[in-house]
């Protein structure tokens, strides 16, 4: 622990050490901070996307379509698989995005039973602006670290994620 900084996770770990000194709390120190950081950054990202009329869930759909490249079209099943959502959860997001004019659903010309979801021009404009705002928020948070530290953290988190089967 840094001599100059103490965070709420340190307090929790100290409390456990006082009542259960037999516990090895290293994992709690790591994951407690990851969970807290995830919650804080989730809130920060919601604020970054709010001016564009979207929440994180809607951003994820728009960003997935944008990253797919032109013509920015995927099936609902492809979107659900990429975003790890149920089809019911995806339908709700698509309904909201379609009402806002950010996506268009149309029949799949290659599958009579299927649908295609396409980013509209308005959706493209919104997602391009929102991704910039989100990256600004993330970059601001990451400024607590220097470039080398940020790179080390990214590498360590990649290794941790790769070793967690549920994340694949």
C-alpha cells in the first residue's frame, strides 16, 4: 500500500485483519478495487453519454454496430452474442434506439425469418460523438497514472481477464 494514500478497501481489509487475522485478503484488495472502480466509471460513462440521449446499454449497441464497419448492420442475434444479452434484453434496447431514430430494423434479405439492425445516419452521428465523450472521461480518470503505469495496468488486467473462464 502506498504510504500516502489509503482508500475504503484498505479500511475493509484492516477490519478483516482485526477480526479474522487468519484470512489472506489479497484477492479482496484487488477485486474490491476493481468493483469500486467499475461502479465509479459506470457512473462517469452514464454522465458522458447522457447529453446524447443514450445510456451505457444503448451506447454498447450503437458502438457494436459502428465497429462492425459499413454498412453498420448486424442481426439481433449477432448483437446479443457480442453484448452477452438475452434476446429479451436486446429487444428492449433496440425498441428504444429505433424510437429515437438511431437504428433501423428491416427484414434480412438472406433469411425470411430474420431481421437486420442498421445504424442510421443520426445513430452514426450520435455514437461518434458519444465515443469521443466516453474516451475523454476514461482518459481523465486514467490521468492518475503515468503512461508506463497505465500500460502495466492494462497488461495485468488482460492477464487476469484471460485467466478467468467466465469472461470469455
